[in-house]
C-alpha cells in the first residue's frame, strides 16, 4: 500500500483516511463478438466503462508497424464492470480484446487476476485458441464457457474439451452471457476452480467444484 | 440620416442567426467535447511525460481523494482537479480513465502528481504472489452469490 504523505491532515487533526477496499479482477477473454462485453454488462453493478490504451512503443515487436510509422496511434479499448463485495473487496471484470497482437495489454490485465473466463462460440471455436494458449502459458487458472448463440449447433462439452485440446482439469461449461444467473454460475465455478488450482480448496471448501 | 457607408439594416438582417447555445454539460467534470474528441493531446496534459513520478498504478489500484479540496493555483490542471472530484468516492484507475475518457498512461502520470502532492491515497491490489489468501476467494464467491 502506498499512500499520500500523512502530513496532510484534516482540520480535526486526523487523516481523512478511510480503509480502502482491496480490488480483485477477473478477465473475460475470447474472440471478437463472442459476448465478452455482454457478460461484463450482465453482471456489472454499474454501466460498463471503457478504458483506452494507446498502442505506441509498447506495441513494437508485437504489431508490425514497418512502413506505417507515421500512422496515427492505435487505440485499444477494453470494457470493464464492477461488483462491490461487502466492504472489503471490489471485483472488476475486464473484457480483453481477443487478438494476439494485443497481448501487451493482456499482460497488464492478467497480472494479479483471480482467474479468467474464456468465452467460446462453437461456430468459430478457433477464435478462442489464442486466449486458451495465453492463459495456459501464463498459468492463470481459467474456465471455458461456451456462449450459446441461437442457431449454433450444440456440441457435447467433452467434444469441445477435445477440440480445444484442454487438459481434463479445465472446466468447460455452457452459458448464456445475457443471463445473470448463468454468468454468476460461470464466475463462481471459475473462482472455485482457481482456489483448487492454487491448492486452497481442501480445508475451506467442500469438494463440489 | 444614415451615414453612406454604414451597414444598412438589411445587412444586419442577413446576419446568420446565432448558433444555438451548446447543451449544458451533464456533469461538471465533462470538459471534453464528445464529438470533437479531446481538445488537447494527451501528452500536453502531462507536459510530455509518459511515466508517473511515483507509483505504478495498476488498472485496479483504488484511489481516493484525501485532505482538503485544492484550489487551482498550485500547478494542477483541470484534469488533475477532475480526478480529485471523481475520487471523492473510491475509484479504480480504470474507472477514472473511463469516466474522463483519457488514456490510461495519461491518467497514471496525473495520479503520480496527485500522490506527490498528497491529494490522493491508494490501495494497490494484491500482487500475484499473494493470490493465496482464501478470504479473497470466499468474499468473491459470497458476493457473486448475492448478485
């Protein structure tokens, strides 16, 4: 914790320091148009906000900018929402742009994340490969949630697990990003999985994950 | 008698009507023209600086304003003051950038200034190495169930 110089006191003499809550985050990843923003909006207690990062020198080596150096700075937008958990914790959900060239941004979002939800669409399953790759490599606990779009063919979860070449311990589930109870279930399953992944569930949670 | 080269009443009549007054900004903090985008390039607001003088400011670092409301005479720009106004309630770095429609890097520099001057207090998130505090997981599960 870093705080401003404590000499700045209120007239009453005490520092007007409230006990600040601790923020935790969950990443919602997946391909373009798979429902990341929808999911963030469904569970967020506030209107989802958008944060923008300028893709400048940090994109070098990630984006090939040869020949377009004079091009205007690219902006990458990320939607996020917030859920207040009693007084001590605030949960933020970040919907990250799925493309591989935004990995510089993923690093920042994934660092210190409780875990990640990879949203998948069975019509374009390969769109979520980069996200799966990324979290596997980074050893961030994640679950795969298949967003059930109308008109999409329903697959068996085991088939999807196989198609994504996931380890047997990565949970795969169906969801509807528009429905709160469905998103809640996905997020709770993720947190339980993250606990297990980090070896925390034995004494604290019944083995229902 | 009208002076010969003075503007005739007709001249004035042809004057285009005044454009309607711009709509009142919905919030006092709204100092950007939505349509035109920011009027000042981000690096101007930070005097060309790209790194904050202090602190790292994760996207979910929580910020709250402390102490007295500053006046404008102490080297703070309108963006600094906008941040202080926003942070009367606890707010994450990401939320500040979202509300002010500014890039993250710009907000970080300005937060460094405010931290230097003692106008804000921070709560950094748990570092990744400390993700083994079971209370966090329990609180998040309870919070999600209560949604």
